C-alpha cells in the first residue's frame, strides 16, 4: 500500500484563485509542489521529514508513526546521531519505510505563544530540512505540518512559515529538487493549505 511519487498529483493553482499573492509566479516551480492528504509513512519518495523531538529517539504523533513503520533499525541509527537542536535537521536511512531517507527536524514548542524566536525556528526547520535533502541528492521530499500537533504551534500561522520558506528555497535551488510535498493529515490542515498555497505559488 505504498504511494509512489507518480501517484501524487501536482498541485495546480487556479488562475485568479487569490487576489493578493505574496510572491509572483515562478514558472520554474510549476510541477514541483504537491498537497497530499494522508499518512507520510506510505510515501515512496526520496525523503520524508519527521517532526522529531530533541532526543531523536522517537515520540508520539508523526514521529511515532515513522518509527513504527521504519522498524527498530531507525532508532538505532538515530541514537548514533546524538540528538538535534530546535530548528536543526539530521538525516538517516528509511529502513522499513518506502522512503529512502528520513530527515529529522525539531520544531519549536509554541505552547507559550508564538514570538519571533518560534517563527524563526520553524522557518529553520523547513530550510535545514531542504538543505539536508539537496545535500544528499534527494529530489523529492515530503513535510508534515511541523510543530502544529503536540508542540502547539497554531496551524494557521505555521502554514505561512512553511510555504514562505519552501518558496524562497525553491526560487534559489529549483534545479536541485523535483517535488516538495506538503503532507497534511487533518482535514482542517488540508483546507488551510488549499487556501494558502495560491498566495505563495500563484498561477500565471
Ligand atoms: P509536533 O510535536 O512537531 O507538533 P506532531 O506529530 O504532534 O508533531 O504533529 C505534527 C503534525 O503531524 C500534525 O498535523 C499531525 O496531525 C500530523 N501527523 C500525525 N501523524 C501523521 C502521519 N502518519 N502522517 C502525516 N502527518 C501526521
């Protein structure tokens, strides 16, 4: 029941879907963005991103799902990575997952509210994860909604940091990546991304 990249449809913006776009259209980015609704552990792509905790030894939410699907070898490699700071990213193999790599990043904890520090940390998660992907020649990468679960970052704020950071990275490095997939798990997040994507990846 793995989902190959070819089965993940490209997100196509509808012309005029949004009045106030935040970025102009970059036609080099056409065919490079997907919005996928479902379980990230099923994606048969180069790299999936894990919203991990600093220990990198596994946890709840998407982290737990990834470790369960990958099997115990993942935890073994993660232990050798010796933790990860907030906003940083570390890469491992995918083991039992259909994805070749897992990029572990640690999002900010936002239960006390979102300030400049949390915002910058969340942007760093996306940027450093994309860097880890391209450094390892991974050309397709999927992100979960980092920090918006247990870590309490408001999803309607997080989506802007996610989309702005990916847009800025792709503007500079479009030749290094074939596809960036936003993997949403909750119906509410799907709606949020559908509404917000046209601001960052507008149609002609
Ligand atoms: P964090 O601790 O960074 O908040 P969570 O795992 O609690 O991480 O939540 C991050 C997001 O991952 C949430 O939107 C949650 O719904 C989503 N999620 C949980 N399980 C999966 C999964 N198997 N595939 C994709 N996304 C998932």
